[in-house]
C-alpha cells in the first residue's frame, strides 16, 4: 500500500524526533514537514515548554512561541546541537533545492552554525535531476531589477516572487526572491559559483538553495562515521555518499511505499 504524502512526512518526523535528546538546543526549519515534526516532539516529550530553538524564519519563531517553546536569538555563544529542516527537491546525485518557503538566508545561517543537520524529504521531492522545482534565489532589494537582468543571462525563466495579493514578497531580511528554472544546459556543479559572481545575489542564500553540505539527503547527521540507511532515513557524515546515492534513493522510495 502506497503511503500518502502526509503519512510519509509523519514517518520522517518520527524518525527525526528519535535523534532529539532532552536538553538539546534545536535549529528549527520552516515548512509543513517541520510543523509535523514539532507536534511529534510534543508526543515524545509530553511537553514543549522545556524545548529551546533558534528559528530559521519569523513564521517558525511564531509557531514555536505559540506552543510554549522558548525561542532564542542567534548569539556568539549559542550553537544549535541539531538543525531539523525540510527540502523542496532532491536529485539522484543528492544535490538539493531549498528556499521554497522564502526563508533562504536564515536557513543557511542556522544550518552553518549547527553542530549537526537533519533534512527531511518525502518521496514526492525525489527527482532524477534538479529543475522540476523552481530554484529560489534571494536578491538584495536595492537594484534588484538589474540583478534580474543578470539572472536572465543564466536562466531561461526568471520570475520575481509575489504574495497572494500580487505584491512583491519580502523575506524576513527585507530581500526579494527570484524563482528560476534550471534547464539541461545549466551545470549544477558550477551554478553556485556563477550566482555568487552577481553582486545583487545574496551569496549565503545562493548556497542555501543548492545545498552541498557533504551531499546530504533525507536525514543527515555528522555524528556517524559511515553512511547507512535506517528505515528509509539516511544518516551520514560529510563526504562518502555520492557513489551510494542511487541505492539510497531506491531504499528510501521503497520504504515509503512509492
């Protein structure tokens, strides 16, 4: 029996929660899978009031605060023990697109400063090559139309993201987002470098949407020395994963009933 997307998210959330220990400081991602993860933590610990998180968006901060979770500001002496986040698209080479929820920059900052990172992706996010999901690129507001022109030199389709009311969407940092189409002629391996050459592109967010933290996948943790598949969840240290990518993808899809 094929599991629904929501059931898959629940399975991923339960497995992610199994890595959370009492007293940990969590980096809390943004999105529907993370929302399920939060409720799963409540089931595991019975109460959320003793949890502390560093949010990756104002939305995550608001949701956590409403549930009684203590929300902390990023500070020099703080380092999240574990970041839990989702993904928008994951390719067979384990490259990944993030930022669909508009929290690109904050997600990257929290991820970069977390001791370990776990990413959750259900089978609907698995693709052979990146490009089914538009690539979000965070751009500085000043001169963003000039930046738009530069992006069109790389991508065949570039569109500024707008709200439901038709206004230009602003990120939590006051930037704008351009959604771009990855086509066959674009080399994923050098795309991030090309984007960073454009002055208006937020360099940090560009690396966020095209994640390459040791080629992680669905669930990633740097506490293990070797890669292994745990009930459809991949746990890995940096490196050592590319040659296992296809097998891991097949195992995860099989486990989730896809």
